[in-house]
């Protein structure tokens, strides 16, 4: 008895160290994939119900989005070609590069529907690739934000210093190519004031552009790329620059120029006196002036509503199709006769 007991004890003692030294993971329901799981069976009733529910949700959202978009009043006026003198229409680049030729131009806009304030004024550029890798990299964020780093121009090639080697603030191609067309509006004999404050992102003004950083040596070279800056105002207050330096992802984009804070009525005639300074002719670009109201969904954009209606309509169509198939040719759930090997055997 003692020998047997000793043998049993010895056997148990030998097994325990081996088990403790094993590299197998400790048993758990997680490692053995024994946790409770949901394994839904996609019955015809479930599939039809899900598609119907998606259609019921998406179609009203699509209708509401389209109605909101249709409530937005938008006026778009392309002026880049119309503002070129007739005798220079065949050489537009020479026109825009000749400082002796007046760039003043007058456009007339007819208001098609009542426009409630605020009315947003945008400029739109086509075929301008602000997302080009070298263009996007040509800036120094530390310089824009911190006065003590105003002399840092790394990454700003080729617009980092003047011909004398003096640092430019703000440096880089993005700032250098600042949009510089201007617009003045009148309705009848009354001027329409354009409010240009608050047009940029507050986070940009507060965190990306310093309130103690001032422009220095900007656009002082022989070749000017675009607009100039007020040397007496810090960068955090130069909102045209802040808007411009938030680069666009697509080659056609709009940027906010300002806000008209009075209502415009249907059939009002707006006279726009503009300066056609910005050179889009070198790269076959287009320039457009846009006046737009907004809705609870934002600006005019039919895509969102059409997308919701398309998905919702497709779901309703599939739900109807599955319902017809289920009623005309029902199929028993889990019927083994539909298995491929059973059908092959039956065929033979």
C-alpha cells in the first residue's frame, strides 16, 4: 500500500512540473474561443426587414437633404475671360503681367431669388493644384506661430529669403501665391459692405498664426506671386492669408472672401467692381465669383441627398425583389437537398 501510494504520489509529482513548464497557454475561454457569440441566421424575413428598414431611414434623409440644398440661393459669375480687353484676348498672359494695363473690371449680377443674410462671398479657382506635394511643403509652421522663430525658413524653398539673404515672413510658396483679386459691391447707388472678419477658422487664428508675428520682407522680390500683407498687423489678424494657407485637396475649390450682412431681394442688380490681378492664365485656370446663402446642412450640394436616395431606393428594390422571390418560390430553411453534392448525386 505504501509503495502504491508512493508510486501514485511520485507520478503526480512528475506530471506537475512538466505541466508547469509547458509552453501551452493557460486555459481560458478566450484562448479556446469558447466565449458567448452571436451567430445570426440570415433568414429571408431578416434580410427583407433590414433592407426595408434602411430604405425607410435613408429616403427621408435624402429628401430632406435635397430640399435643404434647393433652398440655398447661389450665384456664380466667371470673370477671368470677360475682364480681359478685347485686343489682348489672344495673349492673356501678357495682359496680366503688364502692370501698365488697368486691371479694373465691372460686372453686373442679377439676383434670381431672395437671399437672406448672411450672404457668403467666395472666390473659386479651377485647375489650381494646391495639393501639389512641393507646394504644400513650402511653409514653416513654427515661423508663423512663434515670434522667436521668425528667422527659421527651413522647408520654404524657393521663397525663403530675399536676394540679400534676409528671411521672409511668412515664407514659402503658399503665402507667396496669396490670392489678390478684390471685389466691391453696390446695389443701385448704395455700397454693400463686405465683412472680412471671422472668415477663417478660429483654431487657425488662435494656434497656427501668432499675434506677435508680423510680415517682414514679404513680396519684396522682383517677381511677385500674389497679394501683399499689412506689415502693421500680426498674422493672426490677416484672415485672407489664413484662409488661403488652409490648402485645398482638389484642383477646383472655393475660399471665403467675406460676408454681406444685408438681405438681397429678387431682381436686385448688383454691380461688382473688381481688380483682376491674379494670374490664372499661365496654367489655363478659371476664376469665378460666388454669392451664396446657407441652410442647416451648409452650402448648395445635391450629392448628399442623391446618395441617400440612391442607397435607400436600391434597398427598397432589393427588399421587394427578395419578397417576390420568397413568395413565388419559397425554400425550406436548411433543406439538405439543395446541397451541391446531393444535387449531383440526384443528377447521376
